[in-house]
C-alpha cells in the first residue's frame, strides 16, 4: 500500500500545470473571455484573468513583478489596433510590450513566456485558441526557473 502512495506522489510531481496571469482589457478581451465561457468553449484552466480598463494600463513593472513572483507566463490581451475604446491605448501597449520583451532578453529572461494578443468581444473562439496555444507552449517550457532561483 505504501508503494502505491509513493507512485501516486511521483506521478503528481511529474504533471505540470502552468500558472498564467492574463491582463485582459475590460471592453474587448475580457468580454471575449466571457463569451468563450458562455459558449462553453474548452480551454485549459491555467489562466488567471485580471480585468484592466485598457491593455495600455498594464505597467511593464507589473508584468515583470508578476513573472518574478512565480507566474509561468504572462498574457496581455486588448482590443484590436484601431478599435481601442481609449483611441490609442493598444498602440501604447504594443510599444511597451516590444520594449519589455527586449528588456527580458537583455536580462537573460525567457521572453517567450510573455504574450500580447488582440481579442475583440465577439471573438470567444479566438480567446480559447490563444489561451490553449499559450498554455501548451508554457507547458512544454516547464516551470518558471526564475521563480526557483528567487524563492529557494
């Protein structure tokens, strides 16, 4: 009986479910996530959605600290360029995101653990696809190594 318990414990350690933090625009991406849920679309339960007023309101320091505090991936999703409820917000978000990715590379961090996507309120299937793809990518990469270095 003890051998079975040890085996089950080992199997649980091998399974990895990434923790992905998603900053979703209130007007489009969060509504797209809601549509995916209402439509009962299947996607992995690895995303913790956080509603923000606009994708441009997500500070790069917040994304870095989210990553350093243990998130395996960070997703920022907003309105399509040209459709922002705050006119140019997603253009600012895109520019900040590009700078953040280059900063990650300069610091030797894995920039592939960050993702920026444009998802409108009517794109529930797209939301499910983005979350599924990103979750699969992070699952293949494994756990956030920076988290281990900082907290161990």
